[in-house]
C-alpha cells in the first residue's frame, strides 16, 4: 500500500510502476511495463501494456434493463465502439469478427460503408492509420443514399476525397478501430454487441444516459466493477475515465442464465 495523501491510496501487485499520475479526488492513472491489476481509490482497474491497441485502463459497467428497452440502448452504437484489429487486415475480415456480421449480411443488409469518412466499395481495403473509423449503415434515403450506396451507379457523383490514410504500422501490429452502427444495422445487430460488452468513450455513455432520463427507469440493476451502484454515482464515476467497458442485458436473459 502506498499512501499519497488523505484521499489517494494505491495498491499495486505486479511489475514496477513506470509512471504514476495523481489526479484529484483519489483518481489515478497507472502505466506499467506489463499487465497488472491495481486498486486506485475504490475503483478496480485492469491494466495492460499499450501496443497500439486498446490499453485496458477503464472501469466496467453492467446494466440490466427491461426487454423492451434493449432497442433504445442500441442507438449508443452510432457514437462508436473501440475494437482491436491487426494493421493491414482487410476490412471485410475485420467486420466478420464482429458478432452477427457475416459476409452474407454485409452483402444483403449493409448498403453503405464509410472508412475514415470515405464511402467504400471494395471491402478488401486494408485497415490503416492510427485510429481508423468504420461506419455501417443500411440504405439511406434520397439522392445522398443513392450516391454513397456500395457499387452505386451514381458513385461518380461523390465528392472527391483523399484515399483513406495509410499507416506506418507493420502487419501484425494492433490498431484501435472505432466502429459505428447506424439505423437498421444497430437495431438488428446492436444487442449482440451490447450483451457481449463493448469498449467506448465514457463521455458517450454519460451523455446518452443524461440526455435520456426516461431510459433510467428501464434499468433494473446497475453495476460498476461488479458491485451494485446508484445511477447518478455511476455516471459521475465513469466521467473520470476516457473509456468504459459497457455491457447491457435484458432482465429476461439474466433470469434465463440464472
């Protein structure tokens, strides 16, 4: 146990701490040379060495909601979740590692795909850049939808853009990819992501919950790092971190499991 003052106590087991940044109210960020488990204040953190992918420095939130509320929570996915992939992985291979996303589903249901803001027709394009962003959408209305639709005959009307970023990362190096799901894609596949658990910006989760107070009443149980938590306190707590691991399950599914 290392005591840094009346409101900061840190217990570390594992390798030597490389860097420690103390924040107010007992919140700290610990970067170690290898994976380790730390207790920072009253928040459990599972740490991992940064290798170009997700660092693992985030709290875990679990929400159990009424079954009819699951679809409302899937709209969270349009803000983006963080996934890991090897640099130079073909886009189609990356997408097929996601729950419920198959080659057939991509061909039949996903009408528009953006990579770093550029509409993509060829799904064999490799993932590159420091933080690639992928967005999936069903058919969009109007002329814009027709222009950006994959393999559209109107694709020549797209505004000329630069080619998606190339990366100096070597094949095999891990990248953090931000994946966004919109409209019908989120409704059809979002629940599978949320049940499995997703990593996303804490601010996105906090803003979503704060702006949709009516959804709070659908939450049957909320847990922070495995312990029951009051929603107001939970939202306040996760705002001290850049990312959070979030899982959402229906109460009916939880009953079935138990």
